[in-house]
């Protein structure tokens, strides 16, 4: 009985430690001074160097973009929505999913390379884009 209780407590402690470690590595969005990210309106079409996604755009099927990203990248978001708070919803194959509000960026990536898929938060029609730049630009954009 004592052995079972000890094992249960050890597993719970390991689970809590893992959750705390995961929280610490989660990227934190910050305001950016980038003119690109702070655009109020923008063209909702795929463009070289950007990931673009949308839902409910007239005459277009819904679309999500996917790309590779490295640990040393700055990721900026701009988004539009008919209602609600527009944001970029980024899902990662290795690190789960997170939201970057429009006009914000993250300059930390948990570790290694990864594959990201972009979709948009907000009420359709929506459009969102992320721009990925080398991490060395992060301090200049803050």
C-alpha cells in the first residue's frame, strides 16, 4: 500500500515538473514597432516570405500555410477578423500550439527546428500573416 502511494506521488510530482518546464519554454508575445506587423489593413494574398491563412474570404476556399522554423527566429503577426480579437494561431509539431495577437511578435523559440502551421483566430472572414526573420532582428523590432 505504501509503495503504491509513493509511486502515485512520484508520478504526480514528475507530471507537475514537466508541466512547469513546458510553461517556462512557452514563447511570450511582445509589442513590436515593425511597420509590417502594425499595418491595420493588408492584402490577404500569399506573398513570398510570409505565411498567409484565411477563412470565409469571398470566392476563396479556406487556407492554412505551413513552414519550417528554427530556434533563432523572430515571428511577427498581423491579423484581421470580422469580429473578435484577431490573432495568429500557430501550431507546432514539437511544441503544441500558441496564439500571437495581431501587431505582436515572439523572439524566442523553445528549441531546435520545427514545422509550424498558421491559422487565424476571430470571426470569419479572417486573414492572418506571419513574417519570420532571423532572431538577430528581434531587439531592433521591440
